[in-house]
């Protein structure tokens, strides 16, 4: 019985909190929030006595929200500012949407007054259509004017405005063609090439990979990179990947011989007490402990080593003025290392993880060309970082 009482009490408190929250929103002028809460609570069991307060609050919030929105539309219409056309259109949409959300709940009975709640609905179809036409025409006319300015940033604004217009009024006039034109004219085109100052031959595959900008994933809505000049394109910027130096170490083979020792577990033994006798547990059985011994191993290690370091810089230029826009030094290193070893003794004496070297074998050194290419893979990632962190137009 107590459990049922607790549940009823909790439900009453929950309902009371919801009503209070709705009242606070009405008092604060947050009419649509109050409407949302009331509608949510009236979707089920709307005729229950406990839901009466929500019906009163919904009736009040709807009336006040409608009055506020109509006053807003009236005021903005009298001001006749084209920049307010979107707000007028959105306000009419809100007025209509508010009605549509309440309609499924009707009728809502007010028991004490013996009447249904009053929601004076209006048909906003004409207002929505007319305000949509006015807004569409404004956005379109403004976009047409901006397209005549020959300014890339304005073209980009046109594109974004037309995307917005298409959401409001899909396929309005010729906006699809205008969007294509705005995107093309608003895009920065960058020609990229490499320069070799190292005095060494750079593998053709590396140069091709460095200029494969599809793999960089750098092309965005407003920047396109080309590794080869294309007809009918005017390039806004030029980027040069300048190889400054390539340092390749000689192939090195180093041998060393050393010994290691350490304490290791070698089975179990019976524990002795202070008197040298076998220690027993509570059941009278001998206590067994790890048998520790000193393990020794003699290791003959061979280390193969070769490294490659490439230093470069990425230069930005304005193609029209030839002015430098920035220079970003980068370097990359690739190390080839292989360790293999033989041993005499107990391998458990070797350092943790070292035993793998006993299974390794000598392997051929990579060619210098392969070393340069492998270093270039890391260099490519660094070039990507430079371009990402330093866009041509901020």
C-alpha cells in the first residue's frame, strides 16, 4: 500500500512541476516553449482532470503567441525593409505550424466551464505564398546584383544565398545555373609544381605522389589544386614544393658482443624456516616457493642501419602579382634498422622484448631511391599539414 502511495505522490509532484514550468514560460513570454510542454503532456489522456491546467495554459499561450506574431508582421510590413522579408515569411510559417500542432488534440474540454478550449485558427496560405514570393525575389535580385561586382567573396556569398533560396523555393527561376557560375567564379585555383635544388634525382613516383592532390583530400568548396596547367583556367595562386637537400647515410653494419645476467624463476622449491627445516602450511604440507637462479647469456648482435633525411619548403605566391605569400620549411626522416642476434646460454637473461632479435635474419638494405620514396611518404603528410594550417585565403 505504501508503494502505491509513493507512486501516486511522485506522479502528482511530476505533474505539478510540469505545470509550474509551463506557467513560468508563459509568464516569461516564452510562449512556444510553453505550448511545446503543454502539447507534449496532452498527447495522452487529455481528458483526465489532472491535465486541465495544461489546457488552460495552452489556450493562453496560443492567444498571446498569435497576438505577438501578428503585431510583429504588421510592424515589419509598415517599415517595408527588404531585409525583414525573411522574418515576415518565417513568422507566417510559425503561425501556421503552431495551429497544425494543436489541431490533432482538439477538442480540448474545460470541465469546470463546460466548454471547449478556444483556439481561433486562421488560414495563412495567402500570406505564406506572398511572403515567400517577396523573399525569393529579394534574394534573387540581390544575387544578380552581386554577380556583377567581379568579387570572389561576393560570388561566394551569392552561392550561399542561392543555396538558402533553393531550400525556400526549390528550382526558382535559373538559380541552378547561377549557383554553378557563382561557385566557379568564387573558387580559388592553385597550380602546384615541384622544384629540385638537391642535385640528386628524385624518384618520378615520389613527385607524382606529392602532386596527387586527390589523395590529400584538400580540395574544398572554394579551393581547387591542379598539378598541371589546364586550359581555360586562370590561376589565383601558385604553390611550389621545393626540395632543398637529400641526405642519405651509408649502409652501416655494427656488431657487438655482450653478456647479460638476471634472476629468473627456475621451477619451485620447498621453503625452509630459520632453522633450515622445511616450512609447513596449516595443513602440514610443505610450503612451495619460486626457485630463483642467476641466468647468463652471451649475445652476438648485428645492427643494420641506413637513414634518409629530406628538407624542403612550401612556397606560396600570388599568381597575378608574383608576390610571395609565405614560405614554410619542412623536413622528414626515414630510418631503416634491422637487428638480429645469436646467443649462447639462457635467453631468459636477456632484456624483456629482446628475444625477438634471436629470430631475425639479415635482410637486404633498401636502395637509395626506395629510401627517398619512403621518406617522401612522411613528407607528404607534412605538406598536407602546412596547407591545412595555412590556407591561401583566411
